[in-house]
């Protein structure tokens, strides 16, 4: 179960957009994330994480996009389930192979 989000989506989008715009201006770049986070009442590290994710999604920063990361997580979950099912089937096969007729 997913924990409820501390900040509404609208605030996240607005803060991220403001930080990205501020970081494009060389004069306002230094301390932009902290300044905007303080103005909006958001924790600076949360905003820094949102900005990094937005930059990865836009291709401005190396790393997996949000869609890629969720796809990888889904495939890893499916892989765990399949490994577990295979282990159960192997155990059942060895059990029934050792049972006398």
C-alpha cells in the first residue's frame, strides 16, 4: 500500500516548474531550490528530488526516466513471482517423485 503524499500534486508541479525556470537564469541559479522551497513551505530536499526527476524525464540529466524506473520495478516484481512459482513447482516435483506408488 502506498503512503499518502505529503504535498499535493499541484504544489509539486508548481514548485518544480518554478525551480527549473529559476535554474535557467545564471544570476538566480545559486540557491534557487532552497529559496523556492522556503517560499512555498516545501522541504528543500523534496524539491531537489522533484527537480532531478523532472530533469531526467526531460532528458536534461542522465539516468532512467520515471516510466523506465516503474517498468523496471514491475519486471523485477514479476521476476520474483516467477522464481517463487518455479521453486514451488520444483519442490512439488521432487516430493511427488519420491512418493512410492
